[in-house]
């Protein structure tokens, strides 16, 4: 569940956005700042627009349950699940690690967060 309302997300905020089986970090951009060829196709603007760090792609968020503040209480859960998918060699996850590091840098967090012991894979007995 989202820990903020859409009114609390501002241009430049770092957030998590739900993409299929995982959550991905990105940055809020103003709908008004998007190219006209993108905005003219919308009948109604989305709740939020999230731009991904490593590419010129956007996610148009229409449900509050699909967006969360980057420093939410689920941050480590989202990172761990993404790392598990990355370690399972899912090709769609290849940029995940870099985007988490970028998010940490943008918020003044820990750029070495991926080395945190809490994020290591669970050892099977």
C-alpha cells in the first residue's frame, strides 16, 4: 500500500513504482514537463509520472497502490525482492542494481546499500 497520497509526490521525488512482479526506483516528473506527443494521448492525466534513471522511459501511475515513497518502510523488502530476481538472472532486472544505487545517491543515502547483510540471499538449510 502507498504511504503517501498523490498530492504529496513532487517533481524530483524519488519513489518506488510497481512494475509487474517487483518494485522499481525512479523519479517523479511533472506531467506538464513531458513532451507534447506523450501528453496529448491522455484523456486524463495519471496520478503520477515516474521516469527511470537509466533510460528515457516513463511509468504512468494510475493507482496509489502502485507507488510508494523511496524511503518507505518496505524499502529493504523491495530491494531484496529485486535482487532475488536479478540473481535468478532475469534479463529485465539487469539495470535494477544501478537504479537502486542512483536512488540512494539522489536522496543522500547509502550508495553501498547493496552490500548490506540484510540484503544477502537467504541460505537454505
